[in-house]
C-alpha cells in the first residue's frame, strides 16, 4: 500500500500534538508545590513533621507527581505495603522486582498515610524531638532511620528544600510567605532578619546577628543552622574555636562555654556541632523524652537538642560523664 506524503505529514502533525499534550500535563516542581502545599502544612500542624520535608519527599519520591506509581496509585511517598497494610496494592520494580506498594483513593490519602506512617513507626520517634523548622535534622534522621536506600537521600531533600525555598512553609504564616517568596529572593538577609527569633543574641553574647542570620545562605563559608531556637555551625576539617570565634565575633572561651567544654585546649572535630549561642535549659518542642543510644552521655544528648549538659544531668539525676544505658528514656524537658 502506498501512503501519500500528505498522509505522512498529517500523521506526524497528530503525533506532535499528542506529544505536546503529554508534555503540557507533566507537573513542574512549582506546580506540584502549589497543588499540595496546603496538605503538607496541615499535616505539620497536626503531627509536627516539617511541611518542607513532606513536600521535598513528595517531589523526590513521585517525581513531582509524574511517576508511574504516583499516577496509577496516588502513592507520592514510595511507601511499600509492609505488614498490616489492608488497603489496595500495586506492584512495581524497586530495590527488587515486583515489590508491593500501597495504593490510595486520592493524593490527600497518600499524604495523610505518610504522616501517620512516620508517627506510628518507632524507628522514626527520635525525629519528632526536632523542631518543625529544623528540616536538615529531619532529612538526616529520615536517612539514618532507613526511609530510603539512596546514600545521598538527606542531601537530595535538603537541596530540594533550599532550591525551592520550601523552608518558608515551616514558619508561621508559611503559605503566605512561600507565595510571596519572589519578593524576598533578592534580599534574603533582610527577610531572615525580620523573621528571626534571635533578636537578643547581640546583647547576650556580643554577637552581631546581622552577620550570620542568613541561614538561607551562609556566613563566611559556614551554613548556620538552628535547633531548639539556638544557632550552630558544623566544624570544618582542622577547624578551631579561635577561627570560628573570629568569624562570629565570639571569644574562644565563650564558644567552649556555649558547648559545655571546660578544657581550654579543646577543639571541635570535623563535622561536629558548634553552638554560637548559649544552649537552653530544656527542650522547647512537644517531646519530653529522648531514647538513649549505645554509649551516649548527657553531653551528647545536650549537643543533639541544644540543651545544657548540666540540665540534662539534673533532670535525669546523672553523674558527670556517666554513660547512659541504651534504650533508657532521658528527660529533655
């Protein structure tokens, strides 16, 4: 059979239109966030899971709602069936061939199950000790607890959150802040200063907050993070308290004091948390206890939660330097 050039051209035109239609229905990251951000914020208010983490996981696990799994079964978080799942199931190749995944009647149901899944699984309990604005600790905690097998899972989540400014959703009035973020993108320091909760740091520790408030970016090559309302940095290779102190206008003595170190020669290890403000006397989040890990001390717990070592010891009647039995409940407030 001979096919005319006109017929071939028509067929090509139809295929091009079809391809264009498929391309147009693919959600962008921005469209995905706009569509589902209100659900993530609602789950944060109910469970304490940062909305930025929920959105970043949804973006990563579902490819912005474009993956086959999310389109066929509304599963936006890659949650597998596991024991006790009684809902509908679908099967996809993942770490192994033909693995069982949960299927939901709606995307909203997927988001709700994601929050309930994290809330109900004991291995994720420690995450809820972190503040809802501490997305970095949540990202690292999810990876450490085994949510995903990708070795750079935490870094991927953090990159998505920071590239898309999803951290705005974690703050009060987050939906409005995220919607108006383009007005802040050109001047993040001014925006963060207006939103910061450390307005009194200058008077207490002789620190100029304007020099490091931009946790969105960095100060002098250091990212500045916050947990329990206290700011900290991560020590670099061969770092010293003297070097960090010069950059943040703090004496080495004060830095060691902030980090409960009495040895005047003590120096931070690579990657170690270094608080640049005085730690709190107790945890200000909702959780009341921490489950101790093997070999932990009051100092280690205090550094994790930005709580003074002596406060941890007093609340739990611990001797100085005493090792804590793994699995013991440690009061943090």
